[in-house]
């Protein structure tokens, strides 16, 4: 494996990762984490900008006279989960946990920033983007963009890594198109007229309407999406009366929609609205429809994906890089950055959980699981990727118009 030499001893960064893990903070509340990041960047001589989208941090490192620029992004926030692990660096906050590995993503990017700041063996400008609020549909990436991220810190391209349950520890996976789905939440409330359950003829039953709607929506996708395209509509929530003998004034049904194109999202939302309005009319109810597009699909740019894959092969070898990885139904708000700048999002293998210390939880080591822990073995691999990516991107000659 061809790692950056300075990562032969990563004990400092293992300790840093575990410290961040022990102090998880939710989206837009990452005050301690942001301070840790900003203080370290300053200590290493990197120009620091804080308060972007609230708790976001950007470090700027310039070297030489090169005009090329690159953005490297990591996410800061944790999840509202109760950690089941009992090892020493478990969460110190009940109901909060780094169950998605953002502690590791932040550490890998910090390690890369440390090396580049010491070595200064590149020519151009690197923007280290530490983003708040990736989780829970809070769209921290979009808010950073709206706060002037790319106007203040111009990036020719942006890149990010996320750990994934790939058995090959430190292996990479990506593709040249859609890698992750869009994330959309929906809720349809049926307004009727409540009454006693023993006298249904005196009211208008919204519960029957939402049951009917839930069943109809299960068959919507194959009616509006071509069989050659993947999409998903899941009915995951239903709520009626709080008592067994009451027909309520209103009831609702909700869930998620995942697609790999905005056209597919449009088609599903349109079909949902038509079906909901029709069922509401048939039941004598009124439908109130909520459809929120939390993040678009994560669509890699082909040139940047090929460039990233070559860097990965230089580090771990071709047999540990899957450059044609099938798209997954999970979502990521880095998609917002890829809509306005070229770039590539990729996965790095976290393994099967064999790395976890004694006293880990009983569940699998899969993201968003209360027994998850980031694999510290991949810190030097991910950090080396960010370092080499920056060096090679900035070394390219500028194509004059």
C-alpha cells in the first residue's frame, strides 16, 4: 500500500478521532467540534474561516503561485441515537452518537490538512471544507452554498469520502454517474369529520382514506417510472386516532421517496398528488399534501470520478478500487455541492466490525446502528487519498480558453 510517509504513526489522529466520537454534536450544534477543527488548523498555520452556515469551518492553504484550486469536504455532525458501545471512547452524551463515522471523516481531512501544511509540496490552493448538519435532512451543504461557500472559496472541483460497509478494509468504491439517491420525505393528511366509532355514518372517516392511500401508493412507482430505472416509495408512518373508539377529524400517512433523477422525483410527486386528491374526493375528505426534497441524487462527474479512481489505485492498488460500484438508495447532501461544482463522492471500506474494541454493542457495525464505530485503520488511507488528490489535481496544467 502506497501511503503518505508521514502517516506511519497515526496515534495522534486515532486519539483525536476517539475524542470527537466521545463528544458528538447534532447538526448546527457542532460548537465544540468546530472549535477543535479551527484550533488545529490555526496551530498548523492554515488560514481559518468560521461560522459558515452557523458552525461550518473552511481552512485555506495556499502554496506557490499556481492558480488551480480544489475543495475537500468532511461532515461534522452526529445522530440522535443512544450508543450501545461500552468502550472508553463511547459517547459522553445520552441520545447522541457518531453512528455514521463523521468523526472519522473529520479526522481524515484534518490529517491531510496537517500533512499538506507541514510539507507544502503542492502548487495552488486547497480548501478544507468542514460541513455542519449533513444528517436528518438539515441540508448543511446547501446552507453553506447559500452562505457564499464557493464565492468566498472558489473550487474548480470538490471531493468527499464516506465510510461504507465494504468488507475490504480501506478499499474504495465509486462510479461515474449517480452513486446515491435523492432523499425526499412526504406526508399526506386527510381531513374528515370526527365522530364516535360506533356511529361512523355521522362523520367522515379520514383513517379509511389514509389506509386506502397507503395501499395505492405502494403501486405508484411501476406506473410512473420506467422499468429500466430504479426508484423507491416507502410507506413508513400512519397515524389516526389516539383512542380505539374515536374516528378522528384527521389522519395521516407518510414515508420516503428515493430516486436517481429529478425527473423521477417529479413523476412520483405528481402521481402522489393525483392519487391523494382522488382518494380524498372518493372518501369525502380533503387532502393536504406535503412533499419535501431534502437532497438531490449524488451524481458524480465523469472526469472527476476517473481522476479520483486513478489516485485511489496509486494508493491501494487496482484490485481494491471498484470504479463501477452500483448506486445505493442512501442519500447524502454533498449532492448539493455536486450540482454547482464538478466533483466526486466515493466510499472507503470500514470493514465488517472486526476492528471494534471489547465492550462494543450487540448490533452490527453498520452506519446508523447504535453499535457502530469507525475503523481507525483507514484514517491513513483516507488521509493519503486527500493528500494525493490535492497534489495531483493542483499539478495539472490550466487549459487556457
